DNA sequence: GCCAACGTTGGC
DNA sequence: GCCAACGTTGGC
C-alpha cells in the first residue's frame, strides 16, 4: 500500500492550481534535512500527496497529488543565480534531492487547518503538533482519507 | 561538542 | 507585521 505525504507550498509562490496548469513539477528548494530525507529515502512513485497551502488565509489542504519520479538532485543547488544555490554542494556529491509531483485532483473545497484542529480524530496528525515547521511530512493513510472526506462535507461555520 | 546568535517558517 | 518555535552556523 502506497503511503501518503503532506507537502506544503505557499500558494503565492506555487499553488495547487499552478500544479494542475503545469501538469508536473520538481519539488525544488527544500533545504531541510528531514524533509529531504523523506524525499530521498522514503517516497515511492505513486505515493499520495496532500498538497497543503501554507502562509496564506486560510491555510489548508487544497488538492491531491502524487509522487511521480525517483529521487534525483535538485538542480537549483548548482545554479549560482538561484536563491537555492548551495556552494557546498557539487554534482559529484549533491546535498539536496527532490522528486517530481503530478496533480491528481483538486479537493471540492479547501480543508482548513482550523477545521483539522477541530477534528478530534486527527489529533495525532504531525501537521497539528505545536511548533511543527516541517514542509514535508508523512500522514497516516486513514488520516489522509479522513481529510479528503471532510472536503466532501459542507464547510463548518466560520 | 556546547551553545549563543542568527535566520526561517508559518500561524495568527 | 509580530513572534514563537525551531534549525543551522560558527566561535570557542
């Protein structure tokens, strides 16, 4: 059984709609070792991805995507003009790895962070843990299913 | 190897 | 825009 991951993106920078428009993207710019390790060591082609909109109003899960490639070096680390350039990395020994992601479907509506906090059965979701800033994290399949099901229900009163 | 200083994330 | 929480860096 494939796993599910949650991947954060700021919609002002790259939204789920952008992914649908492009059809595929490199998940570049990850410069956190724990997040990199998930992509490098644990993700498999076909794993499900909850595409999460962060640093926006409201934050929440916007769509479902899928891991679409094996891990490979993030090209931005080698580009001196990129803000993600890493002078300590080299093509021979790349430090940052990424995967490609493709869209699956937009959720009927955004499932907000506040709404997930209200759902007692999601209490163990890593996303909701205090101070968690990881931009990529695993999600239990049952929790992911529940979040996706929430999008089929009317939004709770704000 | 400790830890203070600094930078970043991201909700609010 | 604020700031809590956390990760990274670098002096020692």
